């Protein structure tokens, strides 16, 4: 069984693939330059650390939504959404034999232009995933249900990271994972200073665990 949980955002999507008792973490990140080389921008120091290690796979992309004209900018967003979804799904297809995938549903308490963009981009990704893996492979979970798996339905990013770090699900497969081992000696006390992509990667773990639990319960 090879399944994936995807925590989607416009600039820092993450995926956690579960395959044969092993978790594989992927951080997709929007880097504002065409090339990723020194000097690395501070916000991307962890990506630089993870690259060429077994801690996590890092996949860079470059968004090109630049026009100030409303109509042209909206067209750029459509192209951008297609490019990101193609990149993300292509990476999964090339490296894993995915049978089921899961995402979080929309948080309806959110609002504003960025939330509208998230709906558009997320819809492109859903369509790309469904056209690739089929509608039967599609799974979606309420954000509160995913958070509840970590401990409570309204927890914040810092809580989710600590739940991951403390292995609240007592997952023996997780304790063999390089990313989990790496985070053990790290302390994050202020949710405003959590470096990317840690929160996204931890969220993707709880999404794939939601999927794993669902599939296992269906087979009982």
C-alpha cells in the first residue's frame, strides 16, 4: 500500500507518503529565484539543510504571478495553479505507486483574497489528482478531524508540531523516520517563529495517518 497525505498551500505544500511501513516526507516550496544557490534566503535555510539528505525531499518551484493588471493577473493564476498541480502530482507519479490520496477540506472560517486563491489552486490540484489516480482514490478530511487526531480539534501549529514530535499516536513506523529523529532535539516555543516547512510536513503526517486509519478500518 502506497498512500499520500497532502497539506496544500500556495507557497509551501507538503506531502507525506506511507509505503510498506515507511514514511517519506516531501516539501514543495516556492523560491523567488530561478535557481537555489548561495546565498540562501533565511526563510529557506531548512530546505537547504534537508536537500541531499534523507531527512526530507525538497522540490523547488517558482511562481510567476507578477502582473498588476487584474485580468492578466487572474490568467497568470490559472497557469500557475496548473503548473503547481502538474509538478506536485508528477513528482508523486514518478516516485511512488499511489493507490489513495487525502487532503484537508477547506476551513470555512477563513476569508479574504488569499482564501479565494487557495480554493482555486486546491481545486486544480484535486482535479489533477483525480484524473491521475481516479475518483475512488480521493479522500478528504475536515481540518478539525485531522487536528483531533493530534489531540484536539482546534489546536494551532505549535501544538501539531509537538504532537508529531511526541508521537502521540505511538506510531512505531514514525520512530524510524529520519525527519522525526531530526526534530527530537529541536525546541519550538513560539508559534510565530516556527520555520518553514516544519508545520506543513507535520500536518501532512496527520493527514496521511487519517487516511491510513480510514483504510484499515474499512478492511476490518
